C-alpha cells in the first residue's frame, strides 16, 4: 500500500511538472458592449445572463462556476461564456493544463459584458504580439529572442511577432562579433543592426530537424514567433526550445511547445486544424437587396452558399424604399445557415387627381409630374404637396405617407383668371408686344394689366390698356385709323368728262372729274372713255396730301392724224438735214478743186495751200457720208406718212354698242 501511494504521488508530480499553466492577461468589465443585450440568454430561473467574452487560442477549453455555466459558444477568437447573475468566480479547464479559478472583476450583473484574455503561460495569442523588424547589414544571421533557440534569417531582414515588454535579442554570425540588443517593446518598429567583423564568442548548438504536417496543408508555420514556411514543412534548425504556431484562414490557431535535441529529429504529429467556419446563404423578397455581414457589404440577394467563420454574426439587408432588416445569428462549426428575409416596404401608394387635370405636382418643391399622378412606391414620411396650374391658384397641403397604405388626394383648383376678347378685322393683334392672333382673339388671362394693340397695313396702330379682373369678361374692339391722302382726276378736252376711272386695274364708282381718297402708297390710274384711247399715269399718295392729275384724251381719228403729223415732221427734219449735208459736201468739194488749181501755180505758200486742200477734201467726204443715213430716214418717214394718211381715210371708231366704219375719198 505504501508503494502504491508513492507511485501515485510520483505520477501526480510528473503530471504537474508536464502540464501547462493558464496565464490571465486581462479580465475586465466592458460597460459599453451591448452584446449581452443583443444576444440575450436566460437562466433556468428566467434571469438575463451576464456574458464573458474569452479571447484565447487554447483548444477545447471548458468552464465551470459556483452556480453553474448557462451556455458556451465557440467564436472565431475564443468563446462566449454565459453565466448567472451574482456569480463571483469562473473555473478554467483544458486538456494538458492545470485548472485555474479566476475571480470576476465584480459580482456578475445581468446583461453585462466582461472580457477575459487567457493564454498558455509563455505562449502568446497573435493579437497580443507586436511586429518587430530588424534590418541587418549581413544575411544568414542567427537571431535569438530571449531563451528560445536562435532562428536563421536567410535575408538581411528578420521579422518577429513578440509580446510587449522588455526583451533581449542576440545576433550571431560566424566571423562577426555577437551583437546584443535589449529593447522595451511597445509598438511596431524597424531597427537597424550593424554586425562588425570579428570572432564570435557564442558557441551554437548542433542542429536537428523539425517536421510539421497539418490537415489541411498550407498552414503558415511560425517557430519562436518567426515565420519559416508553410505545411508540409521540413527543415534543419539549431537544438533548443521552440514554440510552434500554425495559422490557416477559417481554422483555429494551433500553438504548442517542444524541445529539439542535438542531432535529433522532431516530427510533430499531424495537426488536424479545427474548422472555425460554417456555410450561409441569403434570399430576400424582393430580391436585389444589399447584404452587409458584420458591417461589410458582401453583395446583393440572392447570396449563394458561402463559407464564413463560426460565431455570432450580424447581418443587415437593405433596399431602397424598404425597411432595413437586421438580425444576429449564431453559426457553429460546420453549420449551414439559410436566411429567407421578407423585407417590409417603407412606402405607400400616393395618388393625386385635380380639377382641372394636367396640373403640375410638386413634392417638397420638386416637380414630379402632372395630374392625374401616381407613385405606387412613395417612401413613407411627411411631405409638402403643391399642385399648380396656370390661371388657377396654387393648392398646398401636407401629406403623410404610411407603410402599405393608399393615400388619395383630390384637389379642386380655384380659378384665378378673367376673360379678354378682342376684335379688329384685318389686323394683327398683339398683347404686351407679342402677336397672338389675326382679326379676333379670346383667352383666359391672369388678373392684371395688359397692353393690347391692333396693327394694320397703311393704318395707324390702335393701342390700349386692358385691366383683367378675376371672373370678369372684357371685350375690346380695336380700329386702326387709315393713313390717307387723295387724288383729283380731270380730263380734257371738255367733252371727255364722265370718263371711267380705274385704280390698279379696279374700276372706281366715280367718273371724271372726281376727287378720290386713297391710302398712302403707289398707284396706277387709268382713264377710259368710248371713242378715245386709254390713258394711264403712275402716282404716289402721301398722307394728308392731294395729288392733282389732268389727263388729255385723244380720239382714235385724232390719234391717227397726230401720227401722220409726227411722220411728216420727222420727214421734213431728216430731209432738211440730208439737203444741208449734201450742200456742205458740195461746198467743200468745190473749195478743194479751187485750192488744187492754186497749188499748181503757188510758190512760197504751196504747203499751206496743200494742207487746206486736203482738209476740205476730207470735210466733203464726211458731209456726203452723213447725208446718206438722213436721206434713208427721210424716205422711211415719207413712207410711214403715206401709210398713216391712208388709215385716216378709212378708220374704225369704237362706240358704246359697237363700231363706226368711215372711209374718205379724194378726187
């Protein structure tokens, strides 16, 4: 019996020596954290629990307390432990660890949150580490952190993740003095290290081999908090103590410690990383809604099956004109979560009609359409509605749109106009300088003062001011005043009175003599009388002036005699010029012959005589040449005279009811 007790005591002592200890890094209340309220859990007595958020990388932790643990859920960075109110102590347990009772910061309070950070003693969680980078002037340097085994850095940089606080680093390379650096680490830093050539005083241990495999493979391998590769991993390292850390996305972190002996090979049993993920998918009605997971947008519905980390998550689904849907759900390792979300509309059905219709609709001073107007998805809320139509007073209302309700508004607009009617035959009508109609105009106008005008060619504008009053009709006749002059028409001889007057081809009611008022402008006056040849004359009528015209009428017989006289006069004129030209030519010809005789007997003045003879000879030729066309014209006019005389002897004279044929004979 004594030997059995000794064996049991020895076994217990060995277990105590080999077991790891819990290291409490932090335990405090978080009064601003509302997680216990959002994810409320009740005790068997119906009391709201308190929540302890445990941050750790220790796998398989278990918890106990005096009253008893209500529930434990796995999270991406540890556990959520629900405890009863008034609990004062929590017990921590895990395989390979010495159990530890931890006092609460205060007696637990319902719906309060507490934060506990726990790690194996000497082993730190990634979130507790600070990145430290050494830039060295040499490569292939062994860097030792604290009492752990030195790790070879193949490049000029060595990157460490170390806990805050004071720590000593050694830089060792054959052929160089050892460099020692003690640092008080509080934040991420980059430190330059310069190695000087010389003999190293540190004797390095012999090496061994380390082999690390994992399921799944590809996990990052950290030795003594320095990244050295990924699984499956195998390499040579100096003998010494090592802390191994494996990290893989969506899997729990694995941390363990071991010692490598000189010349030995340590093959870590395959590490089966524990999944910390599940699957989820999201649909919504209506679809096309934006989905946010833990505050980050991940797409629009439908969200197909995807991997997400285990633990509590907050999802928000939102779509324009719908109320945002929020909920928190728990996803355990390997779970599949399907969220089917029916979004609640944040809109109502707005319908607006008016009398009269086709009125403009304004909502919060923004024009949205014309009546009849409908928006079946009008966002819920209170708005200022204004309905406006020309010649009607604006209607203003405050409308409230309620989710899922129909809001109908019938707006009877109040008239805000009078009626204006304008008549002005043959005129262009304008209002306030803008042409609106010809001859007549009628319209409804807003009350006020308007300037109306009628414009007509060759007339003075008739312009007035019209005052339009609400509900009344005003009728206006505009009469532009003509701009006139006159023409006084007389004819001679006396017996031609009573001749017809035509103005621009249109017969006037009056006959000569007559004074006729005319609008200003250009005219063509024609006088016609039976037995006389028509006579026309152009004239310009100016405002306020009377033009006088006296037209002499010629009978058909008299006209022929006048023509005979004109031909006879022309014959005599051309004949006289022809005779004069012949006489002049004969004179100069005789003078030239006489000068020729003188030239024959001349002595000293022969040159002068000859020149004069040449000139007179030229003059005679010019005179004879001019006599030819005048002689021809004399013959032509004599012929025309003869023909005209024959017409005088046989004439056709028009009368009112026919013609008179007359013939004269000479014996």
